């Protein structure tokens, strides 16, 4: 359902943002290869727990998100200090949005599509996970249903990712004006795109943007849970996930 | 004690396609 109709004129800016998106299959294969390599190094008997495996997937997905960001238009013009501040601020929202849009495309309410391309029954996850994780997964599914109902498409997601990344509310940015300018441009591009592509749905832009606070709330809950699990020693250490968690909360 | 360089910083500063 998220395949968007051919718009009469695609705003060039949206095309630019879409062009920054990585090839999903390439990302998937990279992550699968990495997890397989890790597992072969661990030996057959040492089976990671479901949660530990999810952490490894999330960690590798985060690597791909950083790779996407650093190759993005506008972002590569920033100094590394500002790049780090922006990513520290929105890494968990980008991770959650990546997961949720995958479920929107998957279109199944009873199962979850993982970044590795594997499909897992929701009932299995809910039977394995304890209450907080279950509620997180459920909330993610509910947001996916709402976005699917909005017929969110890939181009809109590309814009939303930029809106999350270029957040002018991040403190102590060296080039605050630049970030504000990008936020404004992307808002304009998304508005123009939704009005020209979905003329029958004039409110689509505001309906999409209103989902961002929900996304932030969900990602904050996910961070809290990750923090709790990390303190209980459940999260594999020395990875990007934990560094970003600490950086955001420092 | 020098602070361990951030993994994120290393990734952002790594040459493209490294």
C-alpha cells in the first residue's frame, strides 16, 4: 500500500532526499553477514538470548543509519561536532522509525519483519518478552497501523528522517541557522509533495508531522528499557547502541 | 587518562566507503 502513485511533478528536493536512502537489500545483507560472522565466532553451543540478538540487530542497524547520515545531502556540510550532536539527539527515533516503516511495508499485524528479512510471529515475541518490551512492540505495531492507514510512502519517510535528523532544538550547535534552514526546506518539500501527490488528502502533511511526538515518546521508552537492560548486564557491551545511549543521557 | 575516542566520531571521520 505504500507504493505511491506517480506524482505529476516530484519536488526535486524530495528526489534529492530519497536519493540519500541506502539500498535496503544491501543493508540487509550486510547485517545478516555481520550477525552470521559474529555467531560463527561464538561457536554453536553459545546461543545468544532473543534480547541479545535483537540488540545486535539494532546495533548493526544503527551503524547503517550513521552511514546513511554521513552520506546525506546537507549533513555532510556540517562539522563533525554538530553531526555528533544531531545524531545523539535522534538516533533512537531513526531506529524506531526504521523498524516501524518496515512493519508498514510488511503489512502484517500478526508478525514482525526483522531487518534481516526474517519474519517472527508477534505472539512468539510477546510470549518471550517481559512486560515492558511487549508494550514497546505493541506500541510500535499500533503506530505502524496508523501510518499505514495514512498511506505513508517511502518519499514521505525520507522527509521525516531528515526532519528528525535536522532538529533545530538541539542545543549548542555551531551552525544552528543551517540546521533551521534545512528543517524549513524539508518541511516545505514534504508539504509540497503531499499536496501534489495526494490532492484528495489536504491534511496529510499535518497528519504525518503529528506522528513525530508519538515517535519520540516511543523511542524514549525504548531508550529507558535499553538503559535498564544495560544496567542489568543484559546488553552486549562495547557497541554503538550503548555509546549513543550514554551520550544522549550524559 | 585520555578519553577513549568515540565510535561515532570514528565512523563520521572515516574515509567514505571505508
